[in-house]
């Protein structure tokens, strides 16, 4: 976790935030920020996510020091749903398998409808 402590200090300084300012944003004590930067303690997952959002960087960059690279995921495929806090996939152009995976349950009512028609047409 030494990499994390270096990254935290680097990005906090780059964003012109004091330990106290960052602590107020995360609702933790200034001492907690100091311990994180010294490598004596580590934040929980919720605080890691909040830190990444505050610094506008990925968790990989924050925790591992990975260089910021272009994501291979097309960001236009996903939208953020603020009510659930999750990213949801946009369904634009769908192939047959995507459609089947999403709407598999339609097989039963359509199959029942076809079976009802066949029963009424056969003597």
C-alpha cells in the first residue's frame, strides 16, 4: 500500500487540498488522512471510491499507481443512474443474442399464444 500513500499525497497536493480540506470532504478526521498518507492505515472501500471521484481518477490509478490509459470500454454504451448509483447499459443496436439474453421471458407468452392459435385451427 506504499503506492497508495504516495498517490494520495500526490493527487491531494495537485488538487490544492490540505489534509483538513480532504478530511472534511470524506467526513473523516485529518489524522486519518495523515495515517493514509504515511502508510500506517488504509481507507475502506467507500472512502477509496470517494477519493477517486474527488480526484477524478480511476481506482487503479489511485491504489496501484497505474498510468491513466484510455478505457477500452465505449463510454457511450453506459449511462449513470443516480437513483441506484449504478451504470446501466444503453440498448441501442442489439443483435439477436443480446435481445434473447434480455427478453428471454417473452418466449413463454409468445409460445403460448402460438399454441392457442394452432389448437383453434386444427379440427
